[in-house]
C-alpha cells in the first residue's frame, strides 16, 4: 500500500483511480462494499460540482483512503 501511495503523485484520473480500486478488490485488500464506497468518493460525478481541480482532489482523497486502510 505504501508503494501505491507513492505512485499516485499529485494528480489522478478517474480511470486510473478505478483501476487501482479494482486491483485492491481483486487482491482482497478491500471488500466489494468498500470498493463501491471508494468508487463513489473519487468519481467525476462527485468531484465535478465542487468547482475544484478534480484530479488533484481525487489524488488527495484516494491517498487518504489508502492511508486509512493501512491502520
């Protein structure tokens, strides 16, 4: 998970985030329910209305989710 966090960088596209989430699920790091919550949290439809740079915000959100999984 540490390697995943460092590979994300400061920006993350929706497709890349979804690929990471699918990979975490397929390798049993997260449950299906957790994967669905993560998909919702980092989706374009969630981040677009905020009027922010969605790829940067997505990277921040995704990194924080991964950090919380390590605990």
